[in-house]
């Protein structure tokens, strides 16, 4: 690790429909750049053209020779693809390493006094991405079953568990499920980073943990609560020709835009407006990260087809 | 989005009004990876199939809940709604003509009973 400081995301604006704006971290933790680059490569292959931002041997000369990539050695380039790296750093500092008065974070999995290094956590995350890629064409199963299989199959670097069923189960639905939230970019259309609370010790005895509720491959990660409809209404042979905006608008229902993907094509509280997800926003700022990761994060994302459950 | 907005000019105008407050839609609206040519069946919408089916169901099940809703066109049996509105308009015209006829009769009877002397 090159340099470590405390990492805190300062941006906690929850306004849902405001325009994108820039945000910055007041303090940062720097993940070793080659490891950050590995995580990036696992998620996005070689689609990116900003590798300089991940170079370990950064020097002012190198930036001045390529001023369009004017990135300081202490932050990432401005691209939605760097959000998983930022979230990983924040996950380790704010959760894995956190010292809480009341309950810790997966203390029986990652240790209580001695915590795993940032690099070990991220290397396990990379293994998780590779594992998820390898099961992309399998039959859908609950996330917790996949994560359990991952824990059993992989030699993890950041955990201390003995291999007992109870430990494996807790790691799978807590710590690894949180890792999954990062690599799958869960709630990327929200103004907040993914909620990484599955592994908190106080949640160890949750009756229905999140990882038990969704199946993969499947779109339940991004659209957790599909509206209830009859099987007859779901018939694939049902025509959808009347779903034309002008026709819908000519009747009692009107449209309203939303910035939250999970609310796309759902009705608002009074049941009269259909919310439509606006997947584009303002330009990505040149120097700093945008406030929202946005749906653009899935462009070239390795797990895109897996979490959208696209067969073709 | 393409299912909703790409099939007629009125829908495109609606999208412009909704997303860009009247300006031209950004290229991303049309070029985004999620854009597909709209097809005619639910089978082609894997991710949002329950959502589309839900909207369809709500559209089919909508009924006026009060007097004010009577003026709103539903999505089912629009012919019935037009017939109803036409009938209502006919009824109002009928009632008005009846009132006018009664007023005419009253005035005629008044004029018969109290004839105005012809000017000399």
C-alpha cells in the first residue's frame, strides 16, 4: 500500500431527482494501483483507455506529458468505472476495519483484533468476480447458495473461518454478500453508495437476509420488488401494442421521471403516475467523479448479462 | 423506452417534454445499450416483463372512481366512453331544448292572454 489515510465519503445528499453533481472525498485511502487495476480489469476487461490513472509509479512529469489525464496520484480518474474501486476502499475502511462500540463487522469471519489488509479483501473480490463470471450460464440459484459455493471453493485471503458450516454460512450471507453488492454495483442509480450492512455482527441472526431473497442469474439485484401480477397477465404471448406513451397519456395515467432504476415502470403513491427511469444524466465531470454511478456503470461490465438476466 | 416512445411523433414529443422540458432528446436516449427495437409481445421484454404486465393490468382495470373521473377516457371500451359522452351531450341538448320549448310556450300563452294592442 502506498499511502493510507481514513476514507470518508462526504456526500450523503439523498435528494432523488436532482441533477447529477460532482462529489469528492475529503480524505482517501489508496488501494495499491496494480490491485485496483486488476479489479478494474476483472470488471471491465480491457475496455478502458485510462490506464495511467492506475499506474503505481506516478510522477508529476508523466501527468504533464499527458495533460488530458491530469489525475493526482491520490485519486481515480473521472469515470463511472472507478466507483467499484472507491466503494471497495470505503467498504474496508468503514466496515471491515471499523471499530464500533456496539457490534463489529463479521468479527468471526475477518477477525476482531487483527483485520485483513485492503489488498487481501480486494483480491478476494476479484476472485468473486471471476467465480460469478464462471457461473453466468448456470440455472438460477439464491445468491447465498452461490456465495457459499464460492467460500467453499476458494482459498480466501481475507477470512479466518475454519470451514465449519455455520462459519461458511455466515461469511456467505454477510461479508461475501457485501462484496457482491460492490462488484455487482447494486443501487448504482442511487445517490448513495451500496448499502454494505449484511456482514454487520448485529445482523448475524437476521431471519431473512438479503442474500436469501434474490436469485442469480436474474434481475432481482437491480429490481428487487417486481410488482405482483397474475400469471395470465405475464403470458409471453400477450401483445403490448397499447403501451405507447401517447396512448397511455391520453387516459388517466401520466408519466413522471425518476432517477432510480428500481422504480422504473412502477406507479407513484397516488397510483396515477407511471415512473420512468431516466438513465442518462449530465456529462461526467472531467476531473472528479460524478455524484451518481448511474446505469452507465454497466456498460462493458463483466456481470452485466448475469445481473440483467439477458439470455441473448 | 423504445416501446413507449419510439412509435409515433406524439410519443416522441411527450418524451421531449418529460425528459428535456421541450428540448431535443439527447443521443443517449436513442443509443443507450438498453435500446431495442420495440416488439409486439411481452416475450421480448425479459427484465421488465412483470412491470409492463402490471401497467397493462392497471390500465385494463381502471374505472372512474368519482364524478370528476367521468370526464376521463379510460383505456378499455373507449367506444363506450365516446357513446356515453355523445349520449350525455345529446341529453343535455335535449333538456335545453325542452326548457327552451317550455319557455316558448309560456311566453306564447302570456302573449295570447295579454295581447299587446297594435300601434295606431
